[in-house]
C-alpha cells in the first residue's frame, strides 16, 4: 500500500525530507511518490511521514484497495451547523465499522474486556469484605 500526492498539494515540500526511503520525486512544481520505493515507512516510523508532514487534509492520500478518502475536517470547517455535520460524519464512520469484516474481532475484544472488568470488580468486592488478617486472593 503506497501513498499518492494529489492535486491538493500546495508544494510546501515538507514531505521531501520526511520520507525515509526518498520515494518522493519532484517533477517541476509537482511531486509524485515512486511506488517501487514507498514502503509506508515500515521499519522507520509508525505512520507514513509524507501523510504526517502534509499540512493539507488530502494532499497526500493512501492508495490502499477499498479505501475511500473521507475528509472530516473540511466538511466541519465549512458547515454552519457543526454538531449536525459532526454526528453525520460520526454515523458514517460507525456504519463503515459495522460493515467491516473485522466486526467479529471487535465484538470478541469487547466481550473479553467486559469479562475481565467484571472479574476485577468481583475480586475488588471480595477483598473489601474479607477480614483484615485474611490473605488476599492468590
């Protein structure tokens, strides 16, 4: 999965020194990312640095299969009703998560978390009611 520099690039050149693999190439006043060199900064950083350094919302975007660019910031900035726009964007993201094939993963995670939380709560209540000289749970 590589990144691409879009027409929204403002030619600030912040991405050039940020790229650890030198995958960003200048073509006059425009820039492009060499897909053969781009490795999403794996082994260097936890997030792609071209994306992190870009001051625009969508000057540098992911080219991963099946992803859509969803610019939350610009819709919020131009809206007259901030909260209506925010909840609309939030609902859109939640719907995408629910449609995701990983929804079972998150349900399993939540169930395990809830069980651990319940176990800790029960253990804390037992420790409250235990005599002061009695040993704590092993």
